[in-house]
C-alpha cells in the first residue's frame, strides 16, 4: 500500500477515511527537522550550509514512516499546499533518504489539495508532481535569514542592553510599529475646536438634526470655531435667525460586498467582531480545515474556484431568492504580486452547509465558521442599493447655513447576510434617516431637541450654569430653547493598535506573510515587549528599549522599506526569478559588518543614547521650567536610565553611591517628586507606634511600616494597586494596604480560613488553593463571607486553580505506575494528566482519539523533557516491581553519580 504523509493525526484520520484500505496514511506531526539553536547551524563561510537535526520527539514518527516503507515502495507527500508544507515534504524526503528508507526504486511523489474533502483528496491523488524546489529554496532563505538575525543580533542585545530577550527579522519591525505609535500618542498635542448643531422641525412636526457648515457667509473649516466665545457667537447666530430649506439633493448609490477572506482579513475581522487574537483565530481555523469544513487557511489569495462560485450562487438562490443573485458571478483578483501561499480564498468546502446546518459544538469554531460562511456567501450576492440625501438649511441672508445628511437602504442585498466590521479609526457613512422635506419650506428650531445630549455631556464636564440666555458647562453651550448646541471637542491621538489593525498595517507595508502574522504578533507578547489590554497592544518598557536600540544602531534592519523589499526578494525566490544564496550573500555582507561595528559600543554610551531618544517620555518638562533631569534628592546629580542585573530598567542619580535616589522607569506621576529617598511620612501606626511612609521603588510606589534594621532588613511593605494615585494616599489607606491579606472568616463548609488580598493578578478572595478574582480593588476591604463563598463556588465550577476540574475522558489507571490518567481541557487546549505531569496533546489530536498507550507515551516524553517529578508514593510503588528494567535516563544518572 502506498504510504501517504500528512502533518497531523486528525488530518490523517480524515484522509484515511477517504482513501480507504488501499493506502497507509501517517502523520509527521509538523516539521521533523529544524536548525539546532546553537552557533554554526548556518555557515555563511561555506555557502550558507545549514545543519539540520531531527527533533527527539520526531524520531519515532520518522521511524514509523520508515517502517511502513519497508512493506511498500511508494511514498506520497500530501502536506499543506504552501511554502511550509513544501518544506515539510522536502525535510521528510531528505531525512528518509539518509535513513535509506527511500531507495532508488522508491517512487516519491507530491500531491496537494486545498480542502480536505473526498473529491479534493481523490483528485489530488490523480495529479502527482515532484517537490517544488523553488518553494523549498524560499523556505531555506527565510529560515537562514531568521536564524542569522536572531543568533547574531540577540547576543548584541544581551551584552549592550541587559534585560532584552531577543530580536527577530520581522518581529522587531512589528514592535517598532507599536512603539512608534505609542510615542506618537505621548507627543500628541490636542487642539480645541467646537461644533454647533441644531434640532429642526418640519411643517409636519418631524424633527431632524443638522450641523453648522457656514457662518458669516464663509464655509467653516474644522478649527474655525476654536473657543467657547466663538461658539457662543455661532449659537446666537443660529438661534436668532429664521431658517428654511435651501436645497434637497438625493443621490442613488450602491455598496458592493467585500472579497472572500484571506489570512490577514480573517484575522482582522475575527479580532474586530469577537476579540480573537491572531493565534487563536488560526488555531480555530486549523481545526475547521482538518475537519474538512473550510479550505486551507494560510493564503493571500481571494479568488474562488469556479465550482465554489456556482455552489455559492445556488445557495444564495435557494435561501434568499433570485433578487439577491447578481446576473453574473463576481470575480475577485489577487492583490498580492506573488500569491504563492495557496491559490484560493478561505471558504466553506460545502456552500450548502450553513452554520445552522453544520451545528458545531465548539464555540470558537462555531463563531469563526459562521463568519467565513457569511463572508463567502455575501461576496457573491447582489450589491446593496442606497439613497444618500443631503439637505442644506439656511437663513435668508445666507449668513448661516446648516447641513443634514442621511442614508436610506432601498435594497439590502448582501447586507442581509453580512457587513464588514470597522476599525475605530474609520468613520462609517452617516446612516441616519431624514424626514421628507421640500425646498423653500420653513425649518424652525425644535424646542428642547438637544436637551438630553447637553445634560449627558454635562455629567462629565461639570455643573450647568445660566448666563446671557445660554446654559453652559465647561464643554458646552445650549441656547434657551434647547434647540442649538455648541459642543467642545479636542483632537484625538491616533489609536493604539489592535491585533487587527496591526496585521492590516503590516500587510499595507508588505511586512510578513500570511503564514507568519500570527506567530509575529504572539512572539512580541510572549517576550514581554508588548502587553494586550482591552484588546489594545501597549509597549512595555523593555519593548521601548529594544526598539530605540535597534532604531539607532541597526536602523536599516528595522526599516519598513528594507523589510518589505527583502520579503519581495524572497517571493522572487519562490517564483524562480532569483537565486536564494544570492539573497543571503547580499544580506549577510552588510549585516555582519553592522554587527561588527557594535563591538566597541560601551553600555554607558548606549544608555545615554536611549536617555536622549526617550527623554520626552522619561523626563517630561516641569511646569516651573527647571531641568527635569536634575536629581530632586541631592540637587546636583543628573538622572538617567540604569539597568539592573535582574534585567529591569529604572531611573537613578549619577551621583550614586553618594546619592541613592531611584524611581521607576516610567515617567514620574503627579506629586512623585514629593517622595524623597527616605519616603514621604504619612503618619504613625497606632498599634505598633511605627512610622508609615510612602516610598518609590523601581517598580512603582509602595508603603512601608517602620524602617529596615539588621534584625528585620525587609519591613512590611505593600505596593499601590492599579488605579491608586500616590498623591491621594493617606495614612488610613496605607494601613489598609499593610493589613492585607485580610481574614474574612472560616468557610461554612469546612471551617478553613477564607481571606482577601491583592496579588500579582489583582484583588482576590482565597480558600485553600482556590483563588477567585474580585472586580474592584476596594472590594478587598469590604467583601463579606456570602459574597466570597459565591465567587469561590463560581471559580470552582469553572475548574479554577485548586478545584477538581472534571476530566474530558477518564482513561483508567496508569499500567506501570498506577494512579488515574485523564484527558483534561486546558487553557491552551486538551492535555493528558497523570500525577503532577501534564502532557499537551499533539496538534490536531482530538480528545476522543486518545488511547491509554498514546497517553502513557506522551507522559513519558514529558517526563524525559524535564516535566514535574512523580509523587514519592508512586516511586515507592514502582520500586517494588523487581522485574522492571531501569530506564536509560536512570542508568545515565547512576553513571554520572
């Protein structure tokens, strides 16, 4: 039987079902070889020779394939239809040849299919080809470049910038985008401007809103009404004039559907609509693909196979009728110059399999499939028909002109199924519907029309006062009738990136490719360079430091144009238009010279350069005009950035050790300079008579009880929780913090202590080993037993830490060591649990497919890699088995001892 190789066991299971008993289908479990993470794996001195190594956990999979080839002399490589899939096939072919599993007589062929369906798989088997070496060479070039950058640039960072973890060819450019956006936000100077709106009424009693566009016969620009005084004049000008309809213009319009999904747009839309990260989106899409529900999900193609277009049109006609079907199919052309990742868009394999028909049980898969199905169907539907109306209203002397705009959907078309989400820096069309109006008819002010909006704005802006026929608050003016509203605005800085807008920006710049977006965005978060808060990407201090260092000493290699050009060169390699070693040679010649130039750099010079670049962030100007870098403690030293052995950065005085002033790396907050090196006295603890002080540390302000002594070098301390400002802290709040953790009382079920405190992840209540988060910091000091028991029960029911989470499957007792072996559901996917060892299931393996033999093998592999040790009781039980042969690891340990 021919041996067919795919990447994952789930994929193998599905394909084996389609091919039947005439084939042996095995999984490679992804790449079987990689470059060892050590110097010399890529040798620029010898033609960029690459040293490949079979991973330890891949050896058994390679052996299984080699064993299968003993019984049959035909190998079919059916890995994914992209560059990575081609590389996996090449690695397998090379590895099996070295093992002599592939002989001269062995027939080796490569097949590809864009979807795991019976038709796609069987058709692919009829069209075998050779491994595409141009795609393989593009992979080799990328892998070599990433290695050369990572293993040469990262050590420079470690030596010159303590605390930096790594640098990457594309990840560093991506990080630069986020850091520069944050610096834009910090440097942003908001500009005040005002708008004036009026609520108007037609002769038929219908109301509509209009905005002031002309004043004094002149068209208003955005900043023409720049002050409250100017806004007052504008409000009075509108409210004192009789208004009428000057013109009514209605224009028909159409809106066409978006193209089907490719990798980047799927990641963007899943982020906008569901808040799913790029990695989560791709993992979910992978499972849908392997189950045969969608086509391959790593692609920069947006075109659709003709048979899929026909099926989509048929589904549209069946579900929505012929009026929703355009006369001819919609054709979408690829935007990418070299769309080699895969040739088709991401779409359902069966257009008739609507989400309500498929009935997926996994929530993420259900949401993502629903999104893909709707986008695909909508892409072949009729355009939406709109009517956009513009009404100009003005005074007879034309000194005042207002405009109202509206939109009516005449025919919803594709919008019946799907509308694309918008990023927060994109404004949608004005879709307000206007009442019927006619040119020449009066438009009087509608009494109290804007009262509610004015009052709502006043809630955040301040108290309402009456003055000169106007009602006022700091951010608004309302005329006496309540119909004309002048509102204050300030220009807003550019928004922080979300994963969606970051991927979109990378795509615009030509940085990265579909198969790399998710890993790039994930890596910069895993390295601690970026944190995600409320779906926004915010650079951490170490991320700023790395970006500033690279931008100053390796500017070319974090340049957007350079990175995009290199990506284009790699695409030319994949299309056969460029030699990959020429690309590597040209890159390495300049890059190695840039690395050499940094050898003489002194850390003090690097830190001073960072101080200079980040000065607006670290040392913002003071109101009194004094030097912001002058040490507030000694008055003579100069503040600058320092790095600790632990890798953390902080601000210290140049007169160290005479002056020991330090503060956190972040800019000083309001009132921060009031805290001296010995702290700011808050009061005395009445119970101990010890002083309570507010102090500054490298990681932010904290309170301390008493002073450090030889007997007690670390007196009681407590960091200020997030949201608490140092300048607002008093003795009562300080003592509350120092009293934590606070005992609530004995749990009603077992009398074990229940307490509340503030930990690394915020406020919590604790019972035994179960921690449950509290929504607000202040609740730590007030939460009672009933509330605590409720929160703890909810956490336990969700399988919280310390709770007995319910297994997905109970496999039974471990056959050698004893103790239950279960399949559990974890945060990062299902895993096998035995004693204290948790072994993640291989990619694509379904929990229902796990056998005891498979589980025992996974547990043994995890233990060999340095997993947690077995419980002592289990070791004693195992020692009684006299016939048991010592493991290789145990024998080796004995010899070394």
